[in-house]
C-alpha cells in the first residue's frame, strides 16, 4: 500500500497503476453458438406488423420473454430493441395525455425524460436523496399537481428507489409508477427484484449493462392491459388494433421497437449468467469498500436495509470542505495514478439546452409554449439542489460497468486512492 513518502504521479512520481484493466465482456462461446444457430436457420426475425401468430415475434423472442418472466417473477416480459424504446412504450401504455406531467429524476440518462416528451407530456424534475441518488420522496410529493399522471423512478447506479413509500404515494394520488431499472437488473428490494414492484419496470440490454445483447431492453409488468398496450406500441399498433379487437385507441401510434432473433438468442444465454455477474460485481464493490471506508472525507456506497446493490457504478461522495481541495484536483491526481473509469459528477438533465430553452418539437417551443402545457414549468438551476451540488462538486464514481477487475486490480485502485489521500496536502495549491 501507498505511504506518505511516495510522490504523486501528478508531481512526477511513479504511477500506482501501470497498465489498463481488461474491458468488461460478458459474451462467451455460449452466445456465439446461439447466434450462429439463428444465423444458420435463416430466421433472423419473425415479426409481422399485423394481427397474426407472428405479431409477438419468433421462437427466440418468445423463449427469451418466457425465461425473463420466470427469472424476475413477473406475469409479462416484453422485449424491445432498446431501453429508450421501452421507456417510450411504457409512457404510452399508461394512457398519458398531451400536457400531462410525469415526475422524473434529473440524475438519469436523458431518455428517461425524452420518453415523456415523445407523447407530448411534460417532464417535471424532482430532487434526489444523497444516499442512494434515487428520487427524494418529499420532493416528489411537493411536485405533484392535478396534472400529474405518473412518477418515473430510476434505480440509478444499481440500487432500487424506496418502492414501498413510492407506491404508497402513487396510490394516495392515483398515479402510475414506471421503474427505469436500466442499471439495476438483479438488484433486490425487500426480497423482490428491482423493476418488478412498479406498474411497469424494465432493464437495459445495452452493451455495457450487466447482461447485454448489444442493444435492447426488457419491459416487465404484472398488468395484462399494460402488457398488451406495450406489445401494440412495439409493433405497429395502428395496423393491428382493428383485427385484434382493441377499442382503446389512446396512444395506439405504433413503432418498430422489435428485438430480433439473434439478440434474443444471445439474451437467453446472458440471462443464465446474471446471478454470477451480479455476485462478482458485488464482491469487487465489497473489496473496494473495505479498502476505502476509512479514508477521511470519502463516503463509500450506502445500501438501504433489505436491499442489494449491483454496482453499475460504484458511487462515492467527497467532503470537499474537510479535504481542503477541489474534486477536480482529486480526480486529476487519481487519473494520473492510472485510475480509469472515473465519473466526475453525473447528469442533471434538467440543465440541458432543450429544457433551458424549452425547445423540443420544431422551433416554437412545443409543447411548453402551446395550450397543451397548462402551466409555466420551470427548469431553472436550483430546482434540484441536492442533485446539482452532487454533480457540481462532491460526487465521483467508478464505472465498474466498463472493466473486469481482478483481485490485484482492486488492490491497485485502493492503493492509488490511499496514495492520493496520504498526499492530499500537496494538492492544496489548487484552490477550491
């Protein structure tokens, strides 16, 4: 381990980590063989965009969906070609009307909010709490109005939002809940899988997620009607509703959100690995926590009671005032030591130009400037103070999603942190 006598690499010393870590790759021979068999069959997709037995896709699509249902313990699993598509389908399925408001976190990938705009509904950003970085439920309730239709909770970094309280809140105000669990497949909340406790939930199959098919997503629900509506939106709803006997035409503008046979064949094999992948990721995180938890001015991840964390990102909080140096100086020093995959801040998507200028569809500010939007919605800086402070000054993370870390790699990362902390005084020339 590092000692105080070691000169920091940023000041000309030797790097703690001298070679890059192996990139994360969960694809093996099983997936290669599964894809090969599909290619050899010649059936790369079997969807028909009309009412037919093949409306629901080919054999691998349906097998993957059935196995996801069994794994996650849900009535319905619906594959889509991306998790962004999944969010669009979910928002449409709940019957959102133009001008309805959906409360969402600013700490998420931008698609969580743009899926709301897709249906001409209005994203309303609630603040986050600083332990799990999920929605702060007091802020959620403070943002509920007569126009609120739903809450979109994001299980950010791999830890579930507080679903018991969230669902109680939704019941109190007659709201739907969508759980964006893109980063947390396999995480548990009170013994149930994250994503399965909301009206609609689901997971990303993007290439750097825990399991992946390159691109793709899985929607999950226990509601028969919502499942049917998401299946329709996935596959050209407007061409299907008449023959299928669907009478509720709300948001039945369909898309091609279909995931192919190759991807689903890969997904079947990936799903078998999820438990082991999660356990491996948790072991890495536990080692990191053991090595870093006693460093002054550094808060390691918080895991709520009866929950598990699956560590898409390993989140840390800096006590900038106590350390006496800026986050930028800390990050620069760690990167100089060879620490890769550092996240400095996260999202705050309410500060993106689209929201600051309120320009989405066309150049005239639709939907905010139209009669669809029934009040003046503010996206100014300061509406989510906890999220903004974390992003601007105190949050750093390690992207465990990007690397496969051996025991030696973990030790090197810990050593790099200790080295920087032992020599933090030498960074104080870079003022806050």
